[in-house]
C-alpha cells in the first residue's frame, strides 16, 4: 500500500463518471487549422483570437530576443530579473489599457490570484460573480477574506451583498470576469461599477477574454462600455489574444507599487524570459498595425454564430467569439465532441464540474485567421453530426 494510493481510487472514480481529462496533443504550431493526435483539424479550441501565436513577426521577435538576451531571465523580478524590456512592456500595457501603470505577472492566473490575495486581508470581503475564473477564487481563498458569491450577472444581488457585508473600516472588493470563458457572455460592467461606487468598493475586472477582443483596438471591457477611470483594477492575459504567455495588472501607480512589494508570484517566481516579453511587445505593434485582424475576428464570429443559429443549435447567452453549443446531456456532449473531431473539427466537450450539470456543451472559439471556408466546413460538420446525434 503506497502513501499515494488513494489517488488511484479517485482517478478510477473520475474515469467511471466520464470526468477524467485526456488532453489532445498538438503536433506542430497552433493555428486556425492544426494537427492534434495525428489528425489535421479546423481548430475551434484555442484562445488564439487574433491568430498571433504563430505570427511571423512575433516568432522573429522571440528568436531575436533569445539570441541577443538569452533563453532565461535568471531571477525573480525583485532581485535581478527585471529587464529593460519588462519595463517597456509594462509601459505599453498601461497605455493599451488607458491606465496610469501596469505590472507583468507570469500568467493571467497569477495576476488574479496574486492581486486579490495582496489587496485584501481576513477582515475584508470579496463579492464575486458565480462564474468567475478559478484564479479569482484561489486568490480570494488566499486572502482569507470572507467570500460572497452572487448569481451570474445579477447586479441587484451584488448590491445587496455589499450592503449586507458593509462594516466600518472593512474593505470590499467587487469582482467579475469581463467576458465569461464558458458562455462567452459579457459582464454587466456599467451596473456593477455603479454599485461599487455607491458602496465605495474596489472594482476589479478580469479581462482575460476581452483584452485584444473587445473595445477600441482591443482595449477591453472598460473601453467597450466607456468606463475609463471607474474600474480600479484591470487584469489582462498575454496568452490569449496577445498570443504568447503571461498576465498583467493595470491600475493606479500606488496599486502597482504595492503589488511589486506584496504580489507573491511577482516576488517569488522567476520573471518571463526575453523571448516571451519581446513577442508580447511585437504583438502590441501587430495589433496596432493590422487592425483588420480585430475586424476579421468579429466578422468571423458573426458568420459562425449565424450559421449555428440557422442550424437550430442552442448557443446560450454568447455575445463574443466564444460560442458554446449546448446539448445539456453529458454523454451526448462527449460523443458530439468526439464525432466532430473525427469529422475534422476540434472543439472540446465542457462538462460538470466546469459547468453545471445539465448544461454540458462543446465550446467553440473562432479566430481572426479562420477563413470563410474553414468556418463553412465546420458548420457542415456540425450539421451532419448534430443530425446524427439528434442535437439541435
Ligand atoms: N481568467 C480567465 C477568465 C481565464 O479564462 C483564464 C485562462 N483560462 C485566466 C484568467 C488565466 O490566464 P492564463 O492562461 O494567462 O493563466
């Protein structure tokens, strides 16, 4: 009997319930079409919204930086791992988000978790949308603040929770994803901002799926809703539309200085290597130089959504390039994803516990570099497989 044998039992249970993950393996570069597990497929599974993950300019910038500045940074940011290019990227992100300052983290996950944990303590409270990302939940737990969850997008309930939990001297954080990753709907940010202002709460938005996607030039949900100066903390990831890896926080200068001193992933985990930082800088230039990518992302989104609706599929509340096709039943959804893959379309099945029981779906994400024929071909596959399985 080994000390870790209980895990074998738990794994067997997951397998029995159909919940054990078996990630597919990408062979070669990602893109609108890519090769997974030996099959060439239309890729509707990646977060590579603007098609930058394998853009020649980013690849070139990454290679050059590695040759000139090395493969690694050698240290955490606060000791010897802050390079000129980290500072330059932060300046550019502050500009991109119309914020006073910005700070790069190793990922979107550590940006959220490290920031929430650093700005609250056990006497405080966090009021959080039910569908917020796992990294927000982990940050909330690390902060030891009281956690109150409001029903998805329910501004009235958030208001009520802020009223109920108010105490003199207690800090309150109202936090939401900008775009929700499983449903592709947009947060009711204007309403939430008003409520936060009414209660004097800190307002924080996780724009992982909105940075580079929503707003002018991809500036995010704050820009989309014209709420400049009214959201205290904006989170972005560099791993989705930006196409590389990392995360950042944008906000007032004193927040950024605080995170440089108390944001634990920033302090205790080695900084991004030159290739990553240089590719992110180049991504910002490409976004500026090729605005047609953002236009294409949205025209592709419209084409694909319209196609799914015409075929009678349920796409839930989606308003963005993330479009779920909801079949409800777990087993049917798994079969749908497998059959689509066999028909040359990759979109993963998302089932409980990632989404609630009975709302299982395959999740599609279109990108700027899908061609019209990629999307029409994918829709044809949806039509065939949907009919075969009785999913509409
Ligand atoms: N927030 C949301 C809403 C996300 O979907 C993700 C990525 N799954 C993250 C944060 C984390 O970003 P990263 O992948 O850069 O760690």
